[in-house]
C-alpha cells in the first residue's frame, strides 16, 4: 500500500505498487526531520501567529476620522439614524424614529460646547418615547478631526464623557458615519467598539428621514472598508413616527 506524506500528482502510486519509493516522496525523511528542528518549527509557528495577529488587529493601523471637519454644518440640521449598533443604553427594542439634534452653547464651568438632543421610540406599541431633552452635552476634543466627547451636562467630562467620533461625513450627499471611539474589539466580521456606555456604538446618519437604501449601502461599504464589523448594525424604523416630545421621558436616551 502507499502512504502519501503530501499530495503530489507526479508521484501517485500505480495500481499494484506495494511500496512508494522514498526518494520520490514530496518530503523525504531528511526534509521532514529538518522541518521538525526547533528553530524551523518556531519560525513557522511565529509566521502563522504574526499573520493571524495582523489580520485581526483592532483598531486597524490606518484607522482615521474625518479631516477638515465643519462642525457648524454638521449640527445645522437634524440627523436621522438609519442603522445603529445595539448597546447597553440603546437596545434594539428602541429602534424606531431615532434622531439626533445638536446646538452650540456657551461653555460653562464644565467646558461643554454643544447641547445634544436625542429621541427614540419603542418598537412595540404604544411606542413609548425616550427623549433626552437638553440633558446631554458634548465637548469638542479635536474639531478638525470630528472628535467630541459626550456626557450628561451636569457631570464633569473628565469622569463621565465617552468618545463621539465622526468617521465619515458628506453634507452634500447627506450622510455621516459615527463611532463611539476607535473600534478596539476584534470579531469575525471585523472590528467593533464596546457595548456599554462609553467607548461604544456605531451609527449611520442621514439628513432625510425616509430611508434611501442606496445611500445606506454606500455608508455601509465605507464602514466595511475602514474595518468595522457590519454585523452589529440593525435597521431603525423611520415610518409613522410620533410627534416630538419637548420633555424628557422617564428613561432619557443617551445616544451621542
């Protein structure tokens, strides 16, 4: 019988052959022994681990946010959320009529530059409203790169604020890709942010409330090219939304 150490179409055993010629094997005994030498084994193992690590490095080495960011244009109108990642403070059960609005404010003692107004509704009837009112604020960290940090207005940002980064943005096309900081967690589909309050979340914003699938797909492609795991994104229903509530609900929304 023939025992093949490795496939080799040029050295297949013929019917009736009982012994394979040793020197015809793809790996001769001496070559196999050489491959098992400690230094060779460690080199191969190290090469494998190095390639594996490079493929799953998060955040990606070339990860960047926007450049020459125009904050005034960005906050000039309401943003509607078309897809978002589920996090602790924003479960999928609230993926209905989600939007965000921003307004500049005079920095007080805590240094916040922007007032944040978030709105969401329960998917299930009676579509309870979750509205932040004017309880959430943002502080500019790096304006030209679209980096801010968000927290309740009454808490110092140094102990409570989480990153809010504009990763991609086009005012002319009406979209923005927002991340809760750098995606540091590796997953099968790419890189993810965390799932808790700070350092978490991924959002696709559009200026238009009505979903334009071609535009959403374009932003998804941008996110994938940057290295994000798209499997975390869930659709938001933007149809038949309730009137905006001026007062905050019992469970204020903390969406950036």
